[in-house]
């Protein structure tokens, strides 16, 4: 982790902040998610504008950004777990205080639209946390606790798959785990917040309800914007909601294989993080290993994201 900034490990009783950088949340779901965090042993502070609504977002960009800045600035807040994703985080990026982000390294936990904030952290060489959100998975329950607690506190074991990954291309890759939601990474291409791969990157990509032709287009955009040039392995999430319609004689794996033809790296799919259940917390910025062989694929996190 040389050169990368890692937050301190949380302890039971630490204060966790909650805010909404993107779409609005349902009050009852937010309440259930807060109760789940409290059940995990954390105190919780919900930011002022978390339940606001303006069109498809949780209030005006200035208010959403003020909430995030306040939680980053507050020394009592040990981590920020976002209420939900959706849309709207892009409007925060021009005003995001990167100096504040760098000066107060804290776990920022979320996925989907939160990928845009994680891209900012990666460009600053700060570890990020691709995982469940308060008014969504934490509200609904599920097997999120082990990986989330390990990522935040160091308790337990680093995440590794036991089964369920499909091999799309054989090989072994070890490197720095980066990535997030495919459509958001593609949308950031050409902007000051674009995805930046580092040498020996292991790339994680996931998404929801994108049709196969859209997956092909998004991968085309990433490949020809140079994003994949330094990638040593690719592991996709659970893309079952992106499958082709019944009755066709081709699969999404065929589409991915064609889109990435000539890219000589191991490729697997089915990693359960993001828009799927369980939503495993993946620490971004740490070293990971992807092994794809004749008998299957295995993904494993190799180091802690915490200081």
C-alpha cells in the first residue's frame, strides 16, 4: 500500500455519518438502516439534508455537498456510509473539496452512483469501500455484516470467494483492486474525474439492468479511452439483470468476450458486490488476486484497507 492513504480502523462505539449524495431515500428504510448500524455497535449521525427531495435527487447539489463536507470535517465522525445511490453525485464533483477529502481520510462506503466519489478517492490514492448502503441493503437485511465489519474494523478475515465465479478467460492476475459501476466509470471518461488505472490493476466492474448492447458499448468506450491499457485482470459482478432475452443463441459472456477480444488478461464474472445480494464490501485500492483456471475462478483480497 506504499503511497496510498488508508483510514484508521473503526472501533465499536465509533460514530458513523450518513448522507445522501445522490437520490432521495424513504424515511422508513433510512430508519431501519440506521438501526442495523446501531445493532453492529456503531453510533450514527444522519446529516441535515439526507431526506430532502428535489426532482430525482436528495435536495440541491449545494446542500448534498455541504452534508458530505461537514461529515468529512467533523473529527467525531469515523466513517461515512451513504444512504443510497441513484443519480446526482456527478453534480457534487466540481465543488468537492479534494483537500478536505485528503486531510480527513475516512471510509466512504457505497456503490452505484457513489462510484464517482470513489474515482476521486482513487485519483488521490485513497482507499475506498464498495459496499452496502444504509437505506437499501442495511435496511433490508442480508449477509452483509462479515465483509463490512472486516473492511471497517479489521475483524474477521479478508474477503475471498469460495465458489460462484465463472471463467471467461483463463490466467492469473495480482494487483491493485479498482473499479465500481461500469456505466458510471464510462460516464466519467473524458472528465477531470475519469477512472485512472495504475500498473497491475485488477479491475472490478458491475452494473444493473444494462442490456447486452449497452454492455458492449460501455466496454468499447472504456477500452478505446485507454482505461484498460494497464489492467492485468478483470472480474465482473453479478450481471444477471443484464442478460439477453430468452431464445437467442448467444450469451452475455459472448458479448463480453468479443468486446474484450485481444486483451490478454484473465476475466471472470459473478462477484457478489454492488447491485446484487449479498452485497459484499470490496476495499478498493488494496491488492487482490484473480485466478482463472480450468476448474473455476477465485478472487481474494490480499491486504487490509486500514491503517
